[in-house]
C-alpha cells in the first residue's frame, strides 16, 4: 500500500496562511469589544467600526464566511490523500472518498496537471486527481503505467 499526500512545504504554507487569515478576520470581529481612550485616534476609528445598517450584516457575514473557509482549508490539507493498494485506488478528500478496484479501471490519462483514471462501466465515475497537490507523483504514474493502459497514447493527434 502506497499513500500519496500533500508535500510538507505546501502543508506548512497553507497552515501558516490560514492561521494568519483567521487571526486577521477574527481580530476584525472583536474590534467593537475593545475599550479605547476617548481622546485617541483609535477612538475615532473605533466609532466607525462596525458599519451601520445593512452593511454591518454584510461585513459580519463576510468575516464569518472567510474564517469558515480558512478552517475548511486547514481540514482539507490534512485529509487529502491518494492510496494505491494491492487491489484498488482510493482518492480521499475533505468531502468525499472514492474507491476504484483494479478490475473496474480501463486506463488512465494525464492532461496538464490532472490525472484521470477512466472506468470500464458507465455506472462509476472516473477519478480526477490533481497532481500538483501530491508528493511523489512520478511514483504514482509509474505504478499506473505498470498496471494499466495509458490512454494518452491511444488518442489520435
């Protein structure tokens, strides 16, 4: 069984970037609750935040939505993987896990940086794997070439 995950550098970058965004948007949410001196420049800024009326709800919704997206991105980083077992290929994402047994696979193809694993039947969908977000993709492609037909070679030009 071989497991292909995201590169560690990409994980660290997304982790730091997401945490920075969560802190930024979270701090904008707590501005109205921070006490400031009446005679300071910060007080004038403090009075203008949060905005009045409808804009308040739009900004509040935007901030909460951005924090939720950052949290989902953090979860997706650690959940993303492709597992190549002795009898199947499993593609696991944040919201789905798809499994294709080897007897269901017709072949594979690569377009730009996306790997497509085609199925024999119309009842199952093909697997779509983004190669940029995985470690050791050369090994994955070599394993596929040893077992299946590369459908790129069969296409007429």
